[in-house]
C-alpha cells in the first residue's frame, strides 16, 4: 500500500512521540508498504538526514519536510508555544499533503503524531481514507485523587477539564472527526468525547509500543545483597502520580528490607516530590537520578524488578512498553492508556473508582508487597511482560493496524462494524 503518514514528531533514537512516529513509519516500510512521512523539518530534518547517511533503511521510506513560513519549531527541551506551533503546522500541512497526494496517489492517510483528540488534523477529505489516531486526552484526574496536588496542578486540571468540554463544540475538532474514516482512541474516557453519531467508527486501541525483548526473566534482587527495586521513569509532573508511589513506599518502610525506589526524569514538580519524600521520612529509600538519555534507559530497566507507573491521565506511556520488553511487571492505575494495555498476565492494575488518595496508595503498597514477597508470581509476571511486549511490538502493531483499518477500505469496514465493547481494546 502507499501510505502518507502525518508525524509532526518523528525522530530516530528518540523516545515518546518522536520515537513512536519514527518507528511506526519505519516498520510500515519494512513490511513492504511505500511510506511518505510528512514531518516538521525544523524539528527533525537534521537528525533524520544524519541517520539516513549512516544507516540502511528501506528505499520505500521517504520524508517530506513541512515548516511554517517564518516560524521554526521551538524544540522539545524548552517548548515555549510548541502547542500553538503544532496547531498551526497542522493547519498549513493540508496544502502540502494535497500536493503529495496529487503526485503519489496514496491508498491511505494516517495521522500518527501528536495524539490528542482535541488537537485536530486537517488531512481528512483529501480523497484517500483518513485514519486519525490513536489519540487520547479525554482522561481526567479523578476528583478524589486531586487531594494534595500542588496549586499549579489544581489550576491546570481545571483548565484541562474546560478544554476537554470545549473540544466537544470546537468546529475544527468536529470537522476532523467528521472527515475521519476511522477514529482510534486510547481509552474509553477519550471515546466518550466522540459524538454519539460517530461512535461507530471509534475504536479503542492502546497507544503503547514495545521494542524487541531484552534478557530473560530473573529476580534480580535475590541475586544480590540489595532488596527489591522499583523503577519509575517519566516527566516529573504531579499528574504522573509519583506522589502515590512515594506514599506507597512510605507504607512499606520497615516491612520489606532493602526496598528502594528509583525515579528517573526531571520536571517542574521535582521539588514538590522531593519534599514529599522528606516529609514521609523515606528520602534514604528513594533515588532521584534525573534525566537519563533514552539510549541508556536499558541499564535502568535491567537493574530493577518492578516498574511502577501510577499516572492519572497518560494516553500512552511508552515507558510501559520499554519496561515490559525488559521483563518488568507493571503496576499502574486503571486510568488512561496504561489501564487498557496492562492486564493480569503482565502486571497489576489498581482500581481507582470512588477511591481517595490514601486508599490508592495503600492498594499500590499491597500490590508491591505481594510481588516482592512472592518470587514465583513475580517471575510469572516477568515472563508475561515479555510476552505482552511481543504483542505490543511495532511489527505486530503495524500488521494489526493494516489488517483492521487499512484493508479493506476503512469506510466499508466501519460501516459494517459495531462499536468496540466498553473497555475492550481491538488490538493487539
């Protein structure tokens, strides 16, 4: 098939959205499809061209650079006004996509990145079937779990709630959904933001991907003098839920000898989290290791036993796929994409319905305690994490995407299909 992939974020060797855009497009080409990637040149052209000079990629993978005249991308390290830049880029990309289609006659156009429902793409209605997503962003931090948020967090959540409500009336977002032949959403909460008359073409598809599996299932802490080791990796913002991880570890102090928590990442709420660790008397059990280069993350995954990811509204959370590829069982909340992607074969999903912060912290603590004390179950979940990682590999995900939503014609497929049952993802 001939595919036009819209990937504002797309870069080799990167994590998060940039890595996902690159790996999906590369895998499509490896599976024999002719792929043109429309991406932001000022953000990614130099890195992509440098990679192409030194590495072999399929000849059927090509790139089209699109930039906003007079406004280069602000970058990801200090992303001032990057959301405004992204929105404007999407609006101006339609002309570039139309010209590319007139020249290449694509079979399908797929919006890959960024993946937020309220941030529309304008590539529908150009002729080929248009796939939008997977997109998230409809999740919301439960009110009971907002207790203890920093003041900035309370204000941001309120603003986010208003933006999600406004998106239901946003003519640009509604136009995008109307023109999409297939709408892929990361979770049921986001799906509820799709108007009822388009629910039939909305499908729940986890937006989590895993690299090739690394290593074999082992219980690392039993092979050393150290106690069980727990890892969190992500941006240090209140909505990532690290405060729940700290509360859970505090409850286990004195009960599990040698227990330690490693926190990898930086962000605006690092001081807030360090203060919690000090207040709860667990600063000696917690290591803040800062931002770890993506290429070096395998070392951290390989030296820990459990991956704890208590995010409140992550649509994806690519660190989950990476952790599973290293055989780490996942402990997460039943919210957002992680709550859909993780099951009882590879981790523990903590129920949050009608629960306050103390109750959720206690449930996380109980799950960690059980895994740390039950070697057989931990090893079984490690093996399950490897298996789940294979299901979420880029190869398997692209195969499923093409089979389910590219052929036959997405329009024909959706017209004859029912909506996905509540909470049950279609893939992998």
